[in-house]
C-alpha cells in the first residue's frame, strides 16, 4: 500500500493537468510514462496563458491534496500521501525547464523577451536549481543510506536537460 500512495499523488497531479486541459478545450495527443513521472503531449500550440493555467493545475491539485490530507496525517498512510503531494507540488514548482515551474517561467519570459534569450536564461536558472537539488539528494543519500530517489531524479533531469 505504501508504494501506491506516491503513485496516486502523481496520478492526481496529471489529472489536474488533464482537467484544466479539458476545461480549456485543449486536446491532448498522448501521455508518456518517463523515469521522472508522466509527460502529457498536447495538440496545437497554446497561448502562454492557457498553457500556464494547465501547468499550474497539476501543482495546485497536489497543494490542495496536501492540505486535505494533513489533518489525518497522524496515520502513517495519510502522512505519506500528504508528504508525497507536498513533495510533488514543491518539486514541480521549481524553475527546471522540463518541470512545470520551468515551463511556467519560460512562458512568462517569452511574453517580453526573444526566444534565444529566454532559452539561455531558463537553462541557466534550471541548471542552478538542479545543482542545489542534486546536492540535497546527495545529502539525503548520505544521511539515510538507502534513499536514492532524489539523487537519481536529479541525474535523470541533468541528462534530460543536456539534450
């Protein structure tokens, strides 16, 4: 049961994106499963505003579920569900280009700056955030001796960003 709850939080995150897309009339082509979670591929290009609303929806669902689960967090399963939702909301809000926060930053900057400058700015900010997240992953690994998840996620994102 315990390994199911973080997966449920991730599914709820993606359902937040899909619900916003449905409400805004945004067609989606496919959903891919990646080592870092899920990736929704949507149809024709969206306005920055509509895409931003779809991106925020996933983070908002996790934040809401965290708040709803928190009163029951004395039970281990509710605590795990609350923590998973908080972790997903915070992680996805980071300005790393392949995460929701990075795409939100990119959408915001593209409204005022040329694409080549935005790509450079977002890449540098993303690598900086990813570096500090990776340091946190190393710290977590050294202090728990059995939790590789954040460390491996950072390695995957480093490789993905380098492409």
